C-alpha cells in the first residue's frame, strides 16, 4: 500500500499522515507519501519552511555560544602562556600572578 487513499486523496491513517509530516519537517522527503490536493500541498510547503526554520534557528544560537566559550578559553590560555614567558624573561608583573601567587 502506498499509504495514500486514492478514493479521497488523503492518507490511509493518522499514522501515515504523521509519518509524512515527520519526513517533511526533517526535510528528508522520501517521496513515498505526498499530498495531492492544493490545500495539502500548501500545508506541506508551510511545513517544509517551518521545519527548516525550527531546525536552523537553534543552531545559530548554539554556534554563537560555542564561539564565545571557545574564544574565552583561548584568550585565557594565551594569557597564561604570555605570563609564563614573561616570568621566564624576568618581566613578571603583579597583575599576571594568580590568587595563589603562581603564574
């Protein structure tokens, strides 16, 4: 069975409709099920666009926060390395010392 009832142009069951919506929203789109009516195609198009937006928006936030964290850790490591170099060269400044008095 193709999952689509040719008699009325809809899906055979709610589960088949759910399968179609999940495949559409995740943009996999196997092509095994698809709407035939104009209203169904319109709803499908909206589902595709919303699926892309829903998946893409959180990624921008995640990547932005990752870059912030990575940059902060990188700056901290560079500052520590610079303090060690200064200490070896005898150029240690008081603000380069940690709370415990170590570099």
